[in-house]
C-alpha cells in the first residue's frame, strides 16, 4: 500500500490558520497525491511562517 492522501482546503482558511501573509501560487484541491509528488508545506522562516 502506498500512502496517498488529499489536500482540500480553502486558501483563506489556510492563511488564517497558519498566519500566512500570502500564498504565492495557485492552490488547487488535489485528490490523489502519491508519494514522491511535490506538495505545499508550511515552513518556519526566521520566526515567520510561509508556504512553499
């Protein structure tokens, strides 16, 4: 079995939850993310959070 998952969220909710200033790319729902595929992640960057 592989560990597939989904990423479905409202970008505004994501920004609010993680105190992000912006999302610098188009964040679309993904329903079949497989191991090895690139996905967005919340990163700590100098005391602030960003998505990358």
